[in-house]
């Protein structure tokens, strides 16, 4: 644990559009430096991706990029981040992924030259390693093409490197379904953290070699999986809220390895990272409804520096292609926030208050994202002497916040949810902070066919 | 109905696996599904009666509660575990024909797709409803499905896909299965899939959730 | 011209969520009485609609309604308006349209009874009469099924009657393309007004008989057509802005015939109607990007009472069906506004200021929708001694507002746009207020094959 | 190139129809396309040269300016009007064969659909590029298209649809036209339509805008 103090100590300073350590990109976006930009995400419609269909794939991304940037220009946008999150085959055959980056980058450059529209590409290779079952995080054959895409893609114009890495997922999936918090924390603070160290070391190498920025990681496969399951009423919202907090430490490891942000959108560790490390972050909420329904639609924007739609297929809506439509929606959301930034800190605080109050009383997942909660929880996290302690302390604080809000009648919870407050608290309190002890406690409870511990350096 | 069958149903419904299992707290130390099924069999109650009136009936209740959002997944999974444990006692009677399973359900997530949470839920619910389930895991190829179908003649097949890109694999796999084994009924699911797509790729049924998968299977069986 | 004074005289009082004459619906929504509700709009994907496919059509609407209301319930929504805007065949064979209303209403009732979620159906038969070419507004065969759908649909649960009526369209289309403001005003203040009187007399009859509310009309086929054309850069934005204002008087006629609001979303006469008559209004902006791109994404919300997405097909996005996705987006937009309403007038004004400033400097179409512009323009409108004068005075004022803002450097306009300020002013100044004279002036310039004047009572 | 041809081109480009037309203001009172074409013909310049080097070349410029958003529609329409007026003088030479039209383009909005603004733009641009355009209006049935195709052998057909529901009509009409007249090339357009849909319904080309319609037609003609 490198961070032992907060970069932002006061909830009032945890606000959209500004952060202590803004990031300036090649084409001049200043992220976190006084303006919120849209981050557009998109994916292919239902088509086959293979080396044979490379041209067709590239054509889709060409059309997406042109449509979005043309609209951004017409809306007088001050800048846009485009995230290229690859699908499997684009990583497996890095040549496809690189081809897409290249094409997108040409279009970005054209709009920059011709219309002074500054844009940047976030390159997010999907974490292929999970394709082996059990996953082989370090020794599997999938690591190579993935790292190749990072490197070649960075050279081709992918100026912000990110990933949703999956270390620990082979344990977390079942842990979520069984609502087993002990195992979930093991997947994050032990497996996740170890894998993050391994992986971000490599990504830092690539970034150093190619001179691009490291955006960051996100626990999408963990925190957002929990949220989606809770949204389907499969698991308690309280469990999902605490699980969300449990993901922070593993994502923080990327920052320890030099990631400067903007952190990625699709987990919500961002606000905690911003509080702890002062880096700019990307967030997604109501305008990502295209990708998943959400209980944190407005509050998610409370301290964002980029505002994203998470993902939308390239299909036609009445107005035009869906990515263009979502670019417009994001742009207007950003305009509103930027008007407040322009007016000054008070205006920002007032708008933020509306965003926060909009959601916090309905769902504990929203509550833990309120700037005050984020600061309180982050303070606990940096107290931890190791990742496990940091993780558990953060989780315990979030249980406390939820409990208190419920008792003060500030949070709606039904009876099915309620019983989980005490259950979670006692489960968390039983977790040993010593890593070896924790391993000894949890490993015997795991299905040994599902995990290769030596892939995490555990012997 | 025999008292003990009611007790078995209760254990399955509330996830009381065996005497040692800590859930539900209010049944601590009492016999669970494991012990009760054993003694029911010992006392000469027909295994088919235990299975259908006790176990499957309870699982149906569980399924309905789940569909109505009255319980969470872990509770359903506890019930499924109690069911599995109890089933071990019933299994021998399958061989001798005194108990009939509904059929075999071969399920997997299609090639290129690693999402399995949804598929796992489906397979557990189907199993709990008296089917023999063969779970091929994720990233499953057409060949692998076809191989397995050969091993379980008359089986039903379930395909899951969560990515729009792997919907294409799903279409292919349906095509290849139908070519190799035209009578095999295929049921599909997963977030991006819908009824329209089901018709387009000529699968036999679509369901948006596990409970629906069970009813679709029962319907296909009856047809 | 019934209205000779404004219901809201002060720009500061023209605000979202509140209006002098709120409307209470059957299931208890109080529209304009202290809360903004979402108004969800939707349409069929590409399927054939005919008496044979009635069941399939109804099934789509059943799924749309259930998906949306289930989500509304989960988001703790305080109420939703669902607009059923029929497509041609559903009006031509009113039986289909009525079947859909009935099904939707059953679901609404179920959610009301089981979950206390109050919802209301706005029934908007499409104006079939334009199917005759030239249209036969009064004597054509299409009038009957359309009025039948109004009546049977009202009985089946369509509690808010609305229409986008098309009187004058046979002239306005070409007038827009040729940027002929004289003809465009003729299409609105003469043909439109006359047709509105004819039609809303009939709708008022139906509403009286069936005891439902009259929402209102909208000049979608005029104002929004102009906007879409300007957005495509086919006609000047200035022309579209002034054309927008020119539509107000014809839509006001519905109110004169007893329409109480909420006025319909897809033209932007709403703010003017709210200022003049104090009725609640529905508006659409950024969250209607699914239906059309827009230069008024945020400002459109400045004084809305319902907030709509205009239209989205029932197709699948990653999160679920598009109408459910848009319900969520609207709901969060409304939550934000309602937090401000809850906090008080100042909070509303502050949020409104952000919305307004977000858009006004980029596009004259946004500028004319700023509350201050709306009040100024409305004041001119009610000065008119007849509809033509009212219309022209309103348009002249909008030209003045645009001119002034440009000269004060508050509005961006390129050279291609600029020349239109003077051209429009002199064209407007040449229009005679006397209807007979105006008819004599314009009729000879019209293509006589396109219009039957006696269908407007002009002999 | 003759000076007068340049002048004709200028009139078309800037929408100077004839001596009396008020646009563009800076040419008030001067001869327009109408007068200039007449005197060019009188002075013995080849009608084909006037048409291609003066008129069509100018319209191409107009089309490009429009595509690049350098002019608004009314300006384009003025050019189209100048073109039409001038064309009246050229028309007689079509009959005697000294001038060739590119071909006939039959366009209409499909049945059930009344949107015609987009279609009108397309038809004007195509006409301006030297095609004979037959505009069937809106809400046009398959029969009506087929009838018209019979009257203009070798013609090209354009279909417009703005409603997702009338995309179904479009599909049907393409089917019926192809059945009745397999060699007729069909080009489609309208907001909800795209390349994929074009392929799905086996139309021959799709274009998102009028300028694209012109190039597609030229391509189909060359093919
Ligand atoms: C969890 C998750 C993951 C986890 C998967 C963990 C696991 N072991 O399954 C991880 C992180 C690994 C992951 C990876 C990826 N994911 Co993912 N993931 C999700 C997420 C958040 C939730 C899915 C889930 O489990 N839902 C809960 C279950 C219970 O629901 P369900 O799967 O729909 O199943 C239900 C029904 O569909 C039905 N059902 C399911 N199967 C079947 C089968 C039959 C026969 C029947 C009858 C019914 C049925 O019953 C189930 C119970 O009700 C979704 C977001 C979302 N909105 O769904 C994205 C999502 C599916 N993933 C997405 C993407 C893009 C990816 C990646 C490509 C990301 C990347 N770039 O790396 C990779 C792909 C990996 C791969 N090759 O498959 C996208 C898909 C977009 C697209 N283009 O299609 C989504 C929609 C996220 C998004 N909004 O962008 N993902
Ligand atoms: C103007 C308009 C109208 C006017 C039409 C006036 C007229 N004479 O055309 C009126 C008011 C009458 C109208 C009526 C209706 N409309 Co309308 N309308 C529009 C609007 C606002 C603009 C369309 C337009 O003119 N665009 C400008 C032109 C220049 O663009 P374009 O048509 O796309 O054409 C361009 C290209 O597509 C291409 N192109 C077009 N045709 C062709 C053909 C070929 C061969 C080629 C190569 C290219 C090509 O070139 C053109 C120039 O670039 C759109 C909104 C929108 N976002 O588009 C809705 C819209 C199309 N209408 C819609 C609807 C629902 C209707 C109604 C059903 C409403 C109702 N309930 O009454 C009725 C239906 C009437 C009918 N039967 O057709 C919906 C369609 C939704 C759906 N389900 O499909 C839309 C999208 C509005 C919305 N967001 O809901 N409408």
C-alpha cells in the first residue's frame, strides 16, 4: 500500500471536472483540469469477427468514429475521448485491433487538423487470459497477443492504455452468486492485487517504451457484475454495495504502478481513486443505460472528469447510428456540468448536491458513492497496513454508513435486504489481515478445479 | 401426504442440506434433506413419491419465489445443494427404473463466449426440476455439443450467449446441431438473445430466465 | 385570439415542474404541480402493421409497457406518462389502435393497483388526413377512422388526447425547403389556424363525451421539420428558429378550444403556451437524441412539466429493450429536476440557468427558447389583433432577439447564416395582417395542384 | 471553352433563372440561364456541349457545394430551377439524337409512407445531373412502379422510405419489381434504411444522400 493519505481530504473538494493531478493528452485535452469531456464507448452489432472480416470490422469503426466526431464538431464540443474496447478476436489477432486503432486515429487527426477538435483514443484490450479455464494469468498463451495489442496499438494512436483485468474472477463469480464476502474479498485483495502487480508492471513497460499514458484498470467484472446481479434482484443491494468498495484496493495497484488516469469508466472505484491519489476519472451513469440499467444514474457523475456511456452497439436508431446518438447525449450532460464549472465551485457543489440527493436514499450502492461516503471510506482504506486490511476496513466503513443511514431513515431498504447488515459485518470482522493466514483460511473452501494458485505466485 | 415428505420439502425449500449445515439458523442441529430422504426410503416410501411430491415440488416453490423476487440467488443455491445431496439417495432407483428422470439437458455457453453466471443459474434450476443436466461449461464448440448429444440420445440442448458477437456462433451451432441431429430440440437464452432471434436461427424455444427455461423444457417434452 | 395577456409575466417564473394551471389526471398525476414526470414515447421496430398482425402489434406494446413500468417501479418513480402515438394502420383500422390502448391501460392499472405507480396514457392518433394528396382536411374519408380512434381510444384508457395535426403542411414543406417565410406563415397563421379550429372543435366534443383530458397539439411537422432540416445544414438555423416561433399561434388554438395540457412534446411551442396560457407542457431535448439530433438538448428542459424522449423503436440494446433504457434515462433527468423543485425556487432557477446557458450561444433555435426570449416573444404574440398579426409580431421579435445577441457577441453565427437576418426581417415586415389581403397575396404564388383551399373554408 | 458556356455555368451555379429573376441580387437585370442557352444555341454551339460543359458541370459544382454544406437547399433549388428552364431549350435535341440523356430515373416514396422532402431533393439533384426523372410522388404501390417501368424500358428505380414500418413495404416492392423485371436496377434511401438493409432486401444500391444517389446511378449506368 503506497498511499497512506488522501489527495482530496474534504468531500467538498471531490467534484466533477477538477482534480489535484489533471492529465494532459497529446492533442491537448486537459482531463480533470476544469472541464468534463464525454467518453464515447461503442461496440459491434452482431457480426462475426475474424481475420477474414477485418475490413468489415474496420469499416464499422470508421463509420462510428466519423459519425461521432462529425456530431461532436457540430455541437461545438471542446474534446472527446473515444474508448476502443476490443472484443476477443481483435485481441487474439492483434492485427485487427491495431488496424482499428489506426483507422480511428486517422479520423481523429483529421478532425483535429481541420476542425481543431481534440480527441484521444483510450485503448482497452480485453483481458484474454480468462480464456483458459482455469485461467493461466502468467503462463498462458493468451498473454502474448494481448501485450502485443497494447504495444502496437499504442504506437498506432492508442494514447491512453487501460484494461478491465480479470485476476480473481474465477473465484469472485461464485462468491457473488453465493454472497460469500470472505471469498469475494480474497478474490480482490489477494488474487486481484497480485495479478494487478504482475500485469501493470508489464503495461508500465509498454507505456514507457511507447510514450503513451496509462489510464488505469477497472473491476468491471466484479463491481459491475455485482450491480447487475443486484439490479436483477439476484443478490442483495447491500452485498453489491460492499462488494463495490472491496474492489478499490486492487484497482489502486495500477496507480501505484504509475497509472495517471483518467481511470476507466465501468467500475466505480474511480471516486475512491480520485480521493486517494488525485487522478482524474471516467464514470458512467444514466447515459450508460444503453449498456446496463443502474441504481446510480445521477450520483455517478458527482465527481467525474470524463462522462461515458459504457457501451452501445453500432445499430440504427431513428435519429442515426446509436454511437452518434449517445455522443450527443453525453455532450449535453457535459455541457451542463461545464456550465457549473465555468460559474465556479459553488455552482458545482449545488449541482452535485442535486445529483447526489437524487439517488442516495434509494440504494446503498448509490449511498457509498456520495462524496462524503467516499472520503470516509477512503480514509479507512489508507489506514490499512496491507491490501487486505485496507479492503476490510473500507468495507466495514461502508457497512457502517449503510447501517447509519438506514437507522436515520435516510435509506430505503426492504426486509430481505436488512438481515444482511449484521451478517456482512460479522463476516468482515472474522477476516484475518495477515495474507498467509487468509490464504490458509480460504483456499480449502475453494473448488480446486477452478483455480491455479501458482498463477498468482501462491505456492 | 406423509409427514416426512412435507419435512423433506421444507428442507429443500429452505436449503437445509444436512444435519451439520448451518442454514437456516432456526433449523440448527435438526435433520436435513440428506437424512430425511434416507429415512423416508428406509421406511419404505416410494422413491418416485419422495422425488416428485417432496423434492421437485419444493424446488418448484423455490423457483417461483425466485421469479417473484422473494428470495435471492444464494438461497436458491442452498436449495439446489440440498436437492443434490438428497438426490444421491434417489439415483440408484433411476437405474432400476422405479424412478424416471424427465430427460437429459445438455447446456453450454457458445464458442467465443465466457459468460457463465446466467447459464449456471439455468442449469441449477433445470436440475432442481428433475432433469439430468450435463453442463459443458463455456466456450463450447458445435462439435462438442454434437458429441455429447450422441452420448445422450433424445437429450435437449440449451445454448447461452451474452455477447452480440457470439450470437453469430449461436446461429452456427444451432445450424450444425440441426444438421447432425435434426430432431434435437434446442432452447436458447442470454441477455442479447430474444424470441425474434430464436425464430430467425430456427431454434426451438427461447426463454429470458431460468424459470422460463424449465417451463419451455417441460413444454417441449410434452410436445 | 382569445389570449391577450400572459399567465406567466416574469421569465423567472417560467420554470420546470410548476405552472399556474396544473392538470390532475385520473390516476392522480399532478402535472405542472411541483414535479416533473417522464413521458415515454416508443414505436414499433420494422414490422408490418395490418389487421392480420394485430396480435403481434399488441404484443410489442404489451412488452414495451411492462418493461418500462417494471423499471419505473424499481426506480421508485412517482409517475409516468406513456404516449401512444399511432402509426398509420393503427388509425386507419382504429380497432388495432384501440386494442393497443386497452392492453396498455390494463398494465397501467395493474401497476397502479399493485405498486401504487400512477401512470397515464396520452393517446395521439396520427393525422391521417394528409393521406389524400392534395389533403382533404374536412371532406376526406380519413377523418372518420381518426375521430373514431379518438373516441374509442378515450373510452379504452387514452386519458390525454393529443395530435400532431397537419393543416397547412401541403404548403409548409416547400416553403421550408425554399425558405419562403411568407408562405410558411401563411401555412401556419391562416391554414393551420383554420384547420385547428375545425379539428379541435371535434376533439373537444369527444373529450366532453368521454370525460378525458385534452392534452394539446404540436406543430411537429413544421417546427421540427425545420429543425431537422437545419440540423442537416439544409436550411439556415435562423430560418428554423423563426419558423419555430411562427408555429405558436396555430397550436394555441387547441388551448382556446379547451385543451388544458400537458401540451405535446415534439414541437417547441410549449414554452410559449405555458407563458401565455399557464398550461403544463411536455418537452423533449437531449434524451430524445434517439429520435432526432438537436441543438436544444438542455434548454428544452428549462420549463418542462413532462420530459420526453420523443420516440424510440422497440429494439434490443445491451441493457434491454430501448424503451426501458430510455425510461431510465428520463427518470434520472427528472430526478435531478425534482431535487431542485424540492429544494425550492432558487435551486430551480440555478439549474435552469445552467440548462439555458448550455445552449443559447450556439444556436438561434436555442436562443428563442430561453425563458427571457419566450416571455418577450409571447408578449408580442398576445398583442396581435388576429392570428396573422400575432404570428408576425412574434417572429419579428425573435429576429430582433437573434440580431441583438449576435451583435452583443452572445451568439455564434457563420456568414452563411448572417445574411438571413435582414432578409427575414424585410420579408416579415411586408406581410399584411388582414387575412383577406394575405390570402390574395399568397394564393397566386402557390402550386394549385397541391392544395384545396375550400378544405380550409377559403373560397 | 466558349465564354457563353462559362456564363451559362455561372447562371446555373448561382440560380439565375432568367432576366427577370431577382436572384442573385448582384446579377439583377442581366441575362439568365434561359436567355443565354437560347443565344448559345442560336450561335451554333453544339447542344451537347452546352449541356455537359455548361449546365451539368455547373450542377455538379452545386451538388458538391451542397454536400460540403457550403450552400443551403434553397440555393440548390434555385440552380435546379435555372437548370429546368434552360433544359426546355435543349429538350428538342433529345428527340433528334444530337443530345443524349443519361437515362430515366423513376422515383417514389413507398406505399404507406408520405414523407417526400428527402425524395424531392434526390429527384432534383438527379435531374440536374442529366437524367430524365419521373417522380411518382408518395405512397406509391408496387404496381404503379411496375407500370411505369414498362413505359420506360431500361430505366432505373429509386425508392424512399422514412418509417421503419414502411421499410417492410420497401422490401416487398423491391421483390415485386425484381420479379416483374429482373434487370431493373433499384436504388434505395431514406433515414432508417442502410447498406445492410439494402443487401438484405437485394436492392442494387443504397445512398444516404442526393449526391450519393447521383454517383450510385452513374456507377450502375457504367456497370
Ligand atoms: C459479468 C460480466 C462479465 C464477466 C463474466 C463472468 C462470468 N463468469 O460469466 C467478465 C468480466 C468476465 C466479462 C467479460 C466480458 N464481457 Co461481460 N458482462 C458481464 C455483465 C456485467 C453481467 C453478465 C451477467 O452475469 N449477468 C447476470 C446473469 C444472471 O444474467 P444473464 O447472463 O443474462 O442470464 C440470464 C438470462 O439471460 C437467462 N439465460 C442465460 N443463459 C441462458 C441459456 C438458456 C438456454 C436460457 C433458456 C436462458 C439463459 O437466464 C439467466 C438468469 O436469468 C454484463 C452486463 C450486463 N448488462 O449484462 C457484461 C456484458 C455481457 N459483457 C460485455 C463484454 C463486452 C464483455 C467482454 C468482451 C469485455 C472485454 N472487452 O473484455 C468480455 C468478454 C469475455 C468473453 N469472451 O465472454 C458486454 C457485451 C457487449 C456486447 N458487445 O455484446 C456486456 C453487455 C457489458 C456491456 N454493457 O458492455 N463480462
Ligand atoms: C418532416 C417529417 C414528417 C412530415 C413529412 C413531411 C413530408 N412531406 O415529407 C410529417 C409531419 C407529415 C410527418 C408525418 C409522420 N411522421 Co415524420 N418525420 C419528419 C421528420 C421530422 C423529418 C423528415 C425529413 O424530411 N428529413 C429531411 C430529409 C431531407 O431527410 P431524409 O428524408 O432522410 O432524406 C435524405 C436521405 O434519407 C436521402 N434519401 C431519402 N430518400 C431517398 C431515396 C433514395 C433513392 C436515395 C438514394 C436517398 C434518399 O436523401 C435525403 C437528402 O439527404 C422526421 C424526423 C427525422 N429525424 O428525420 C420524422 C419521422 C421520419 N416521422 C416519423 C413518424 C412516426 C411520422 C408519423 C407516423 C407521425 C404520426 N404518428 O403521424 C407520420 C407518418 C406519415 C406517413 N404516413 O408517412 C418518425 C418515424 C419513426 C418510425 N417509426 O419510423 C420520425 C423519425 C420522427 C420521430 N423521431 O419519431 N413526418
